[in-house]
C-alpha cells in the first residue's frame, strides 16, 4: 500500500504564527484605542452658535477630561456654572487669574495686561470688520478664575453679560469639566493652539492625544484585516500553484 502525505513547510507555519500575532496586536490597539478614548474624552454637542465659526451649532466634539488647573488662555472649555445656567456650556478662555483683560485697543483687539491679542478665529461683524467686542470693558480676573468669551462676539452671552456679578463675569476653574480637543462632525479635526496667546506667561496648551488615538485605532484595524486575510490569500495562492509552494511531499510505501 502506498500513499502521499503532505507536510506543512516552515514558511506556512511562520506565516500562520505572524498572522495570528498581527490579529492579536491589532485587537489590542483597536479596542484599546476606544477604551483609552472613552476614559480620556467625553462627547459633547454644541448647543448654540456662540462659538461660530470655530464650532457650529450642533457640532459633535470630543472634549478631553481635564481639571481647571490645566486650562490655559486660548483653550475652548466645557464648564458648568449655576450663575450661567444649569446646562454645560462651551466658551474660550481669554484671561486667567491675575490678568487684566480689556477691550479694545486702537485696532479693535482684545488686550491682556496691555498686550494686544490676535484672534483669527473671530467671526466678522457687519461690514466684514472684525473687532474683539462691541462692548468696552476692563476686568482684573480674580485668582483661580477664568474670563470666558464666545468666538462670535456679536451673539455670545459670556463673561461680558455677567460683569455686574461678584466675580465680574469670571468663572472659577473648578467649574471646568473638559477641554475641547477636536471637532468630529463636521470633520474639522484637531483644534490648533492659538499663537496669539503663546507669548503671554504660561503659554498655550499642547494638543491632546486625539491623533495618537486615531493612529492606534487605524493601525489596529489594518493589522486585524491583514492578519485575517492571510489564511484565505495563502490558500488561494496554494491552489493557484498546485500546492507545490505550501509544503513538501514524502512518498511512503508499505
């Protein structure tokens, strides 16, 4: 009696091992990226148009969970303050404790401690002229507090609307729940640091890990798909070559 026994070659075993490893690593990256993102971020829907054109009404954003002590000038934050209302709100930090923030200088810019700040994100007003505020003010921000404005200075109800409050319209850092890192719908991507505030003491915040999360999730998806595709592709190639490249033959007789 004679027969043919097909034994799998070393290349086949190595390929199967590598494909399994790729799937395993891919699953860790893909699922880990989502878990990491859920721990670091909270989704938020912008309820008003006060932050246009940076954030349109109804925009879906990812806000990084940070404490108020981590917030710097130029950051777009989510906060809740009973004096402003019961719902979370989103505004931009333009001054921090100890700053004297005023409007406006001769060119219509906001000033912080007498230094003009360029704000390219502002929505132009009637006639296309861009000014930091149509309302003049000068406020020294109490320690531990923040002065907040919307990017649409013509419609936003912000610190200027609360100037008669005890804190002169400022919000305590403890009211901050998150910092907006990226706009996911419509897909505007990462919010960039604002160079207009970079020269002030403390500088500006660095971008959050949004890009790192996307990279991990995308890389994980690619590895899972590539690893899962190895088996079918290898079988297809084996059939196309008559099985000669997938193993060796040994003849035995009896």
